[in-house]
């Protein structure tokens, strides 16, 4: 299993969630976050924005689905501008359902 963490623009978060659902990946978690990337914020005139609002999307999927999920996120979050986001993938050793105590996805 893989944990996929995608940081995307707030205005693209619903597009990403809808695209994932259309691709059969309905279980996810979304959180509003703030941060900055390599650009270290942005300058608009005399105003400097150190941290920008983003949405963190988390989901766990089987290894064979990882490429599909990454492709869907890349396509649906893309604007072509700085700050489109980042995707991180980590291994998941185990997962348990709290209600049942069962393991697996």
C-alpha cells in the first residue's frame, strides 16, 4: 500500500477530489493548510505573502494504483503556474479500521 499526500491550490482541490472519485478512488481526506514552496512565498507589489493557503489531500491505495492516482492528481491540479503543488508517496506497512478492528484497506 502507498500513502499519497498531494498539496494543491485551494481552487483546484474539488476538481482533484472529483477526478479521483471518477477514477474510482473515493476515500480521501482533505485538510486546509498553509505553506510555501521553493519560491519562498510570493511578492505582489509591495506586499509579501510568506505562506500561502493550500489543501492537503491524503489517500491510501494499493501499489498497483499509485501511478493512476498520481496521473489523475497531476492532470486535475495543473494550472501551469508556480504553486500548482506537490505529490509525496510513502509506503504504508499496515492499516486498521477502527470500527471493526480489521486490517487492510
